[in-house]
C-alpha cells in the first residue's frame, strides 16, 4: 500500500482501525475488509456503488464535501452520507448504521438501553 490512511470503523460497540490506500473509495474499502454498509436485503440488491440506491449510507467524520448530487442532498437534509460516493483522503472515522431490509436507518439505541 503506497500511502496508507487510518480508517476507524465503529460498528455498534466495536471500534476497529484499518489502513486504507489514500483516495480509496469508502464503500469498497469497508466491503473489502468485511464491514457491511447495507441492510439484509440491500446487501444483495444494491446499485453496486453507482450512487443510485442510497442504501450504503454511513456517518463519517470528518465529512468531506459532497461531489455527487445525491450525496449533496444528504448533506443538505442532514442524512447519512453515501459511502460509495466518498473517498478516504485523510484519517477518517466512519460509523456503520443499523438498517432495516433496504437502507432505512434504525433509531439509535442509547447506551443505557
Ligand atoms: S451503493 Fe447504491 S448509492 Fe451507494
């Protein structure tokens, strides 16, 4: 890996940091390392990273400027970001979201529940 960047993945109560190549596509980097960005149905029926299905959403920090119309709409309305439309260019933390069948995000559980 020429120019690795740390990517911290928060999945429920588990936090894992992996190195990804600078500029890597966030969705691809997560899937390649066994992290799912999808719901149970959209895992099998998604747009393959074309920015069309909106099922690959994650919370990401720092949040890069959107370059895709759908991702820009997500920013405007405060929705999670499309991982397929983001590149990892600096140390980044991404939180995977609990989803229903498609890409609907489940309400967050509080720590005391
Ligand atoms: S994989 Fe379909 S919008 Fe990202």
